[in-house]
C-alpha cells in the first residue's frame, strides 16, 4: 500500500462514520429536541454515537491539507498547482452554497444557508494557495499557532456592530444571522480555526514522503504526543476548551464529561484529541492491504462525490420514513434551518444504525463506479473537482 492509499483508507473510514451522524440528525426521533452531548439529558449510547462522529470533520480537513501538499509536490508546474488549489477552493465554496445546501434543506427558495465543512475546506484551500510558496514546515507552524492560540479569542469582548459581527463569525465564531425575514445564515464552521487544522495537515504532508519504516513510527509518536497533551490540558482544566469537564452523577458520565470537548468552533483540546485519533488511524492503516482497507479506499478516493450523494440519500430516506409513518407531503414543510421532519416522526437508535449500515452498503457500488470512471477519464478536468 502506498502513502496515497493510506490517506484514502483513513479518509474513507471517517466518511463512513460521518453518515451515521447525518442519519441520526435527520431520522432519530429525539434529535429535533435533544442535544446528544448535553449530559443532563442524553444517554451514553446517544452521546457516544454523536461523539465518535466528531472525528470526521477535523480528519477530513487535516487530510485535505496533507493531500494538497502531496499534489503540489507531484506537479511539474508549482504555479499551476497553486492555481488549481485556488480554483478547487472556490469550486468547493460554490458547491457548499448551492448543491450541498439544497441537499440540507430541499428548499428551492434557499431560505437557509449553512456554512459547514466544505466551506471551511474551500476557504482553507484558497488561503493555502496564497501561502504555498512558503516551506511546508513554516505553513505547519502557522497552523499550530492558530490551533494553540485561537482559544484566546474567548477573552475578546463580543462585537456588536452587525457588519463586524458577520465578518468575525465567518472567520472566527459560530453564529446565526436572520439577515432578512426570508433568509437566515448559520455559520457552523468559521474559517480560521479549521484553517489551522488544514495547514498542520499540509505541514505533515512532508512526513508522508518518507519511507514507511521512517514515517510509521513518526505517525505513532505524533499520535501519542497529541493524545497525551490533550489528557494533560484536560486534567488541568484551565486552557484549551471553553467548557471544563466536571465530576458527574456516575463514573461513566464523568468520563463522558472529560471527553466532551467543544467542536463549534473546534477548541485546542478538541483538535488534540481528534487529530491524535486520526494520526493513530493513519499509523494503523499505513502499510496494510486487506479486504477492509480496500473497501475503505473505494469511499476515500471519491470524497466530494460521496459527500454530496450521501446527503441527498439521507434526506430522501427521511422523507420516505415520514411518509411510511403515516404523515403526508403537507407535513414535510421546508423552512428556516428546518429539514422538514415533523417533531414526532423518527426511529429509535438501533434502527438508525441499521439504516446507516444499509446506506453504506448501497453507496459502495456507486462510489466504486465513479472512482473507476474518474480514473479512466483524466482528460475531463471537471472530474478533478468532484
């Protein structure tokens, strides 16, 4: 297995896990009213179902940076490679604002706009295209400065000016804006905190050029170092996450509190924990070629295609579920930040897992077909973007 396949395996794994969270969001009955990580109201199975999917976005962003480094190094024309990064970033932002957001809401009026991980990756690639003249180590250090320092923004007083608040949210903070009576914007993934992860991934791309006997131990120790630093900072409970952990009603829930790090925006402790796990998966996958890694590679080679098609599939499954449970089309009402599911419609957690497994199986032949079609038609430049 070469290093690109190692990245594809890890990316494929988190993409498979990602679908679980979106199915839970749209089909799990309590999802409309219950915060799955609120320890006062959640259960351990619901918490862990949500928590494990926290791994997906930072791994996806980190590997996007790593892949960007490797693609730049493979290109014979570095200027052209940087231009491709710029164009790819802009294409991802356009896809987020159009095809992806329609998949979220199925609303032809586009009354809601949610900026999520595709916006963060797209914006990050645009910025990376400007920084790519710098050495990879320098770019990685910039990423580390962002990751370790952005929690200091908690000390900055909130901005009250509407324009300043919007700009600061696009860059730094999660925020909701009712811009007009008929249009709302939710910034779920502010650019700069996620940019730090992408730049660190770019810096680590240099590691993947090394022989496996060199890089594999380094991946292991990077993972151990990241996870160890998370444990230390989490125990100290002073810096690195806006929500400190605390002793809960049971030992299990105390452990869940310890693991309950902040994703929106990603805190330092969140980054250390999730990237530590991601690096551990890269270490485990490196040099391994078996039936499981080959299956995961099929998904990992077509990340944007998978992301789009799985969102449309999950939303269509939600509509089918609502209709099968006796509701009518009139009960499925698109609105501001609404998937359209009636509050009492939904399935239990076991059924969520069964649907998740069925969807992953169903998407496999589509991803395999598209991966082969993409490889067979390198002359089609459009396929490089999806």
